[in-house]
């Protein structure tokens, strides 16, 4: 009996594989066609970009300048303040001194969930430290202390 059950199980598995393969054949064909059309569209887009650049060069048209990011566009969160502070390698006290606020303010900002609504130039001061490294931050701090 076990041999009969094994034979039935193997036959059922074979028939299932055969049915699945035949049902997937149509999907494989349509997937292949879609990939080919995506590839041709990408090529077409790259050709359009090249031709538009050539036309711009011929006409001597300046490309529109990208607008500068205003400070209002940034959404600064408590986690963002922590990330900036840790990237600069400063303690809360040093970070507060660099921005010109109290240490309690920095502590409150870091613990506050959601987007921060900062007053005055605090947001601009924090974002100005966004691209600053550890050495630069220490140098800025030393300059402030020297004054």
C-alpha cells in the first residue's frame, strides 16, 4: 500500500506542475512583452532628453535655475535635532551654546515628538549645522568661546 500512495502522490505532483507551467506560459509571454516595451520607452526618453539638450545648446537658452531651498520647506523633528547634534559630536550644552539657546531648549526639542515649531532664527541656526562635521563644529565652538 505505501508504494501505491507514493505513486499517486508523485503522479498528482507531476500533473500539478504541468498545469501550473501551462497556466504561467501566458503570464511569462506578457511579462516579456511588457519588459520590452518598458525598455523601448526608456530608450525613447533618453533620446528625447539628448535632443532637448541639443536644442537648448543651439538656441543658447539658459536652463531654469533651481530655486534655493527656504528654511520653511524643512520639517525639523526632535530626532533630526539629535541626528545633527550627534553628527557634529557635540553635547547638548555645547550644541545649545553654538545655536544661542539654553540647554533645556535643546533637551525639550530632542524629546518632542513630531515636527518642531521653532521661533526666530533657531531653525536656521540648527539647519546651518546640518552639513558641519565634528572638527568644524569644535572650531566654531572655540571661535564663539574666544569672543
